[in-house]
C-alpha cells in the first residue's frame, strides 16, 4: 500500500538535472573541470531513486542526463587503447557536460544575484540614485533550502533505520495526513524545528517517508518554510509568515 495513498502529494521538482549536478559538485567540493564521473554518476542515480521513492514528478530531462552520465562513465572506464578508437585522443568525454555546467552556472548565479537586488529594492524609492553596485551582501541570513537539500537530509534519516527494523515497516500504520496534523500542531507552539529532529526515534521507513511528504506538502501549501544558516548546514523548519 502506498505511503501517500490516503493523501496524494503532488509536487513538481522545479530544479533540473544540471541543478542536481551542480549541487553534488558543490556539496563535495569537487573541481567542475575535473569531475570524478563514476562518483557523480553513482550519487546522481541515488538521488533519482530517492525521488522515485517519494513519487516526485521526474522530468524527462533527468532521465536523459542519467543516460548521458552512464555513457560518459562507460567511456571513461574503457582502457585508453580502446577509447582511442571511439574518439580523438585529446578529447575528454566529460568536456561537453563541463561546458553545459559552466554556462548554466553563470546564468544561474546572475539570476540569483538579480533576484536578490529586486527583493532588496522593491520597496525602496530614492532620488538621484547612483545605481546598483555589484558585490557580496554583508551579513549572514537564513536562506531558502532547495529540494536537493531536503532530499539529502531525508536520505540521512533513512540511513539511520536499521536493516532488521525494515522488516516491520507495516507493523504500524502511518499516513501523510496524520503527519501533516502533527507538524501543524508543532509549528503552532515552536518558533522553529530542526529538520532531523522530526525523525528522532522513528524505526520505520514508511513513517519517515510519510513525515517527509508531509513537510513537502506543507511547504507547497505555503504553511511551512525550510531555511538553513549556511550552505549544506542544518535545516530548520518554521511557520510561514502570512502573505
């Protein structure tokens, strides 16, 4: 029986496959110009499996990128003498992917910067302004968490479930609707909740999945926001401010 049978969660994954690759590269502090393709491919496929487990809507681009990574991985694993028969010796099978990632990152960074300027200036009216100056914003603030941060934290919670306890997945019945009610009651009395705290004491993958889907649904309904103090830092859940 599906973990969300009684409360079907429909959530689009707005980030694309290049976003996931950039996330993995940044998370492990890898060199974008020298991607360890076997490692990245394995991690990418793991995230794909997690998204399927959660019934997230996976766009076709994710499948295409998975096939591309598998092809590059197979070519990189070929002995040099066999690889030379397929491509020029000086060509690196990763290069097309690296070019895509670098160009995409440039546009994404520019879009994030411009969005930040818009948010800071939307309610500000000045006379004779000198114009916007490019540069880092001083101070540290909580920033929104993307879907891959949440899936990564979800995966860490799953890893804590012992193998022998997985046999008892259906010993107790949980639903997404019940977990939503639990979360709503929690955020009424607490300013913020540590994401990992939600899964403390859970010994069932079924319960963890239901709890995570409840978080995603409340975020989609704009009742809950997820923030972190630094990149890949602890994730906090807070009640969303009224519009």
